[in-house]
C-alpha cells in the first residue's frame, strides 16, 4: 500500500542560532520602537484632549 503525498511528514528546516539571533533582535527592536511610538502618540492625544477641554467654550 502506497502512502500518498498528503500524509508525508514535513520536517522543518532548523536555522542555526548564529543566523536566527540577529534576525529576532532586529524584529524585537522594531517592535519596541513601534510600542514607544504608540505610547507617545496616545499620551500626546490625551494631552490635546485635556487642553481642548480646558480651553473650550464654557
């Protein structure tokens, strides 16, 4: 009985640690930068809302 191609197991290719580490460090740095930018934009928006509420028509 033949086993069809669908049932063949695919073995994932192992990436050496020396190659994978800089890639993940690069991705983590970009993620931290994006999180910092999002936090800064949120705090700036809240500050603008507070300022608009304080200076708005009474």
